[in-house]
C-alpha cells in the first residue's frame, strides 16, 4: 500500500457542508471524492500533455513552422509578452499595424 499523507484544503464552511451532504447522498466520503477528483485531474493532465506534445512535434516537422516559431520566440525575447491576437485570429506584432 502506498504511503498516505495529509492534504489540507481551505474552503468556505458552507461549501464543505454542501460537499459532505453530496458525498453522503453519493455514498462516499469527502476524502474519497477528493482522491477521485485528483486522479481525474492527473489523468486529464497527462492526456492533454500527450496531445499537446504530439501536436507540437507534428507542427515543428514543417520548415515554415520552425521558421515561424523562431520568429515569434525572437520577437517575444525582445518585446516580452506583448503579443496581440487580432479579431481575425491572426498575430499582430505591433499595435500600429492593427486596422
């Protein structure tokens, strides 16, 4: 059996009361529900991370994609996080170019 540790979470008293009522109705404990939720979060993270990693790898196989990535990284190194996405969904590198 894995070693268990204590996990403290601060929540509003009314939220805890409502959660306990819901857990009782679902025939489970608040601790079991927190464990289940954490397991779901972990599973979702790994599924999303795997998809994102694969998408990035596929994207970077294209020479134009690698060049675009390099240009955006260089732009951000100079300008920080001041990227603007236009209404058309395209990257605006400078506010003065916005129409």
